[in-house]
């Protein structure tokens, strides 16, 4: 009976999506076609919204969203306007999600996001509103700058404290939180959120977003070179990955490649990234595709396959310029600076030096302007050399100092000859005795032995 009853299929989709997204999509797609045959406008638009939401929730074959985006224009021509503002709130929210994943520069994005926000307070249930704000946060984080992202994040956190937020929505918020902590470089908060997510998943049985949440914890641990924490979280992620979404499986291989690269196993990193690239192409999320190409570029550079390195970097550049992923653009700019002769050969001429320094200035200025203090393609050894050269040349010193402090960057050879290097503790002697903690003079409480220090 369900195969020929569109309303039953629609509600089965709504109920099954949190636990079995593939089945949820199958029900929504079938309901959509039946409603369309029966010319049921309300059913058509509701099923359209359910199908699009399920694709974005499932995070596989995102390229199919292109058809759903295109068919919406045809539906509006056939049925005229959407039957009610309440249904329009659902449709506009799903359209925003589809455009964020496939084409955030779509000419209709501002219209649909504006309609969604204007209708949400009046018609949107709390969980639909949370879903919308999560994806607006993602758009602001990946396609805008840190200031706008911070505003979106604060709004999302406030909304998430409302009554009626389901465990599924809470886990989706946790996903946004770990992304925020990665980019703002708040390691302990990230690990705390990962732990809370694992506990919430265990208590509710909802696992859909959990591998992605854990994966961000893994990535942050690797960036901090906390390999013990990374191994522990990878073990947790591995236990979930077999039944996880293809999107999560691709991220898992990306992380395994990242780990292998940091530990010097370049061949393993290459094999894992190749797998991640294949999965990324099937998933169809441009951001992930660009990150995989950037990682492969670094791997090829390490293998001294310089033409292949530039090929993958160019592939990433084409993708990011098309959709405007600021976070990935920053990674590409850093890579182009690092791949220049200034950092790759022992002897370089004046022109090569000037080109390398120009690329470095451009990359770091872009990072400062967008407020980036961490990225998905963070390689400590690479960043150490870039920061060392920047301080040596007086490039974006304040911003670079903050990068060094936040990531505890120390070059392989301590830069003792660079006066401005932001050591956590500096002690000046011979004629004066001054102690600086993170660039600020040491201060004392009333009972502190200040006189003893002053005598030194």
C-alpha cells in the first residue's frame, strides 16, 4: 500500500530520515513523483523539500541536487505560487541548503535565503529553524569571513537552547560547533564537544553526523600534533565508518592521509588521498573536492612530482574560484607560496625570492583579512617555515605572531637571531632584567617577591 499512497510515503520519509536517510530519500522521491502525477501542489512542494533535505542530510550524490534545483523553477511555472507560506518556509529552507552545497553563488540565493528567514519566525518549527541557521553558519564560515561567521555561530547557539530541539538537531549543532572551534583554534572546547556528541549519540541511537564530528576532533588533534588523541578518536571513528555516509567515509580517508603525511608515510598518504578524491567526486561537494586536491598537491610536492603538485593545486583553484570558498582559497595561497623556489631549493635568484615573498605576503594578508587561525590543510612543518620567513622579512607580523602563539609553532632550528620571534617567555639580562610573558611584562601580586626580582 505505501508504494501508491503519496502522503503515507511522505510521512514515512519524515520519520525514517534521522535513522535511515537512504530509505527516507527513497520514500520522499517516490512521494514527489506521485504527487506530481496527481497535480497535488501541496504534496509536490512538501515532498520536494523533504527530498532535498534528505540529500543534504545523507551527503551523498550531492550532484543530484542540481536536478532538484532546476525542477523547482518548472514546478513554480506549472503550479504558480507555492500553496501556503508555511509550505514556502519549508521549500525556501531546503533550497538554501541545496544552493549552499552546490552553488552558493547562484543568482537566486539571496532571494531564497531572504524568504526563508522572513518566514521562519512565523511558520518554521524550532528544528527547521535550527537546520537553516546551521547551514547559514556553514556558508558564512566557508564562503565569507570570521566576523560574519561569529555572528551566525552566536545566533545558532542561542537558538539551539530553545525548547523542543530534537537530539538530531542537537547533534547537527555539535557539528557546527566543532567546525567553529577548529577555525577559532579552541582545541579543548573541540575535544569536549566531540565527547558530548559521542555520549548523546550513544543515548539516542542517532549516528548520522557523529563520524563527521569525531573527524574534526581527529583533524584538530593532528594539527596540534597530539597523536595520542588523534589515534584514540580515529579508533572511535573507525568503529562507525562501515555504516557511515559516503561523505563521512571520504573524510575518514582524508584524515588517514593527513595523519600519514604528518608522520612521513608519503606513499600511504598518496593512496588514501586518491581514495578520498574518488569518493569526493562521487559525493559532489565542491569544498571537499578542493581540499582533497590541495592535500594531494602537498603529497606530490613532497614526492618531488612538482608538475603533478601544481596540477592538483590548479584543480583546487578552479573549484574554489567557481564557488568562492574563502577557507580553501587561503590554503591554496599558502601552498603556492610554499611551492615557490624560495622554499623548495637551496639556491634561488633575486627574482625568485621576490616572487616567493610576494606570494607569502598575499597569502598571509588574505588570512588576516578573513580572520583565519586554522584550516583543514594545516601542516605544522609547512606553517613553521612560512611563519619563520614572514617574521624574518617583517610580513604581517602581528597576525603571524598570533598564529605562532595559538599553535605553539617552533622551527626545527630555534630562531634565536630574530628579536621579534614571539617566544612564550623572554628574559632580558646584561644591563637590565626584564621578564616578558607572551610579550607583556611580568606582573606581581602584593605578596610576590617583587623586590628580589628587581634586585636582579
